C-alpha cells in the first residue's frame, strides 16, 4: 500500500522545480562519454549477434549451440532494451547521427517502430497509468488493478498472461492495430487495412531473416538448418520473456498506482511528475542487470525523463529518491524477485470479479 503525503500547491510547484532542475543539469552534461557509450553498445550487439549466429552453424553440439543461442539472445535483448527502445525515445538525437535518430530507427522486433513511437512514446508516456487512456495497463488482456472493470475472460488471465509473455513482441506489435475498436465498430476495416499491411510486412521481414534466410544459409554451408532455426526461435523466446518480466515489474507491482481520467484535466507539471513517480516501480540489481534491462530497472527515472540517455538514470535516481523522501512520497524500489512476486499476486487476485476497489494497492 502507498502512503504518500498530499502536497499543497506551493509544494507541488517546488517539487516540480527540483525535478526540472535535475533534468536540466543532466541534459547540460551530455557529451562525448554518452556518445561513446551508445556506439560501443552498438558494436557489442553486433559482436554478440554475429558470434551467436556463427556458433549456431556448428550444429547441435551442446556447448556451441547453447552458447550461440545465448549470445544471439543477449544481442537481441540489448538491441531491444538498451539500444532500440532508448534511441527511439530520442535519447541520442542530440548527436545528430542518423543511425541513432529516434525518428527513423527501426528495431529488430516484430512491431514496426512507427507503431511503437505512437503507442509507447506518445500514448503511454503521456497518460501513464491513466485508466481508459493508457493501453499498457494489462495490454487489454490482463486485469492488474481493482479499478479495472471486470470482464469474464479475466478468470483465465494466468493463462492469457503466460501466452503473452511467450509471445511478448507480438503482443506489443498488435497493440497499435486497435482491434478492440474494430470489434466495437469504432474503427472501420478500411482504416485497419493499411495498418495491417505495415504490420504484416514487418513480421514477414523478421520471420524471413530468422526462420528462412539463416537456416537456408546453413544448408548452403553444409550446416544443420534445424539447429539454426531452433537457436533463432529460442533466442527470440528469451528476449520475449525478459522484456515481459522487466516491463511488468516496472509498471504493475503492489505499490504501483493507477489514476482516473479526470486527473489529466488541467494537470500541472508537479501533478504530472507525481503521477510518473506513483505509477512506476524500480528494480535493484548490478550494473550488468541495469544494462540488460535497458535501464528500465530505473522505471521511475525513465518515466520522469524519457528523452534523457538511460545510462544516466542510476546517478539521477540518487537525487530523485531524496526528493521523493523530502516531499513524503513513496519511492517504489525492490529486488526483481520481490517485485515480480507482487505482480504475480495481482494477476492471480484480480482475476476474480469480487475483488473491488477497496483492495486497491494505491
């Protein structure tokens, strides 16, 4: 349960001023160290990906197949989390290098980047945890807060969320299609058709690369195509499960709050900051853990400063935590296992229709 102090108008203004100042100071300090980091990360991803694919060409021999799959999976995780996600937020636009442009970057995942830039960068980060406005709350198939209106299919949500985790890149990709609007008659099939064309083209390219081109290349080289195909599939599965774990633990833990639509009416800068703080959850871990999570283990700082390089969040978190303490606000941070445990509890408890708002963990 949260126990946040209600802030007066003057306190809200001061709260916002302090967080604004932290953002300005960090932005003014950006430079070559940050640019060198993202270039080095790109090179590491290439090395992991090429190394993994090369090892998979050696066939089913356990040490090389396992290592190749792991390296390829790590390359996909890093590209998805620390490179693609962060670059598409515009975190490195100040470098003025086309490769790291947030407006044009296309990542190695099923969902088209333009879809993500709208559903995530615009919708989610503008209306974070606002019911009826932020589609990331349960992604339309999971009831995670008692304030969500119960529907009969939520009874089976432990099954739905398991499927969602296994196929997470597709769950994210399909979000922009708004099939719920089509089903309700609020969106025509004619409007859906061009979106489906972009969607199917991107998935086609991904499937061609991982499940046709590289297995066929293995055949041409006299290698085992099935070993390559299986390695690609498992690498994608590892990326799906890891991404699901980090995202759900950053948004749907016991102390994460949700908000009614009315909260965004005439919302001040201070109120916006409060909403980001109260709706987010951080994860403790090593430096390597934070990199593998795309620094979304610092979800609070990411929601407060989505366009600042994520590698800066660890240092910023020290000040954000202190500011939250001085203003009587909960700074939600815990281990991955502890936070995931509360997510699993939400999934299990709120599958039932009789769990009402009185049990809200907000």
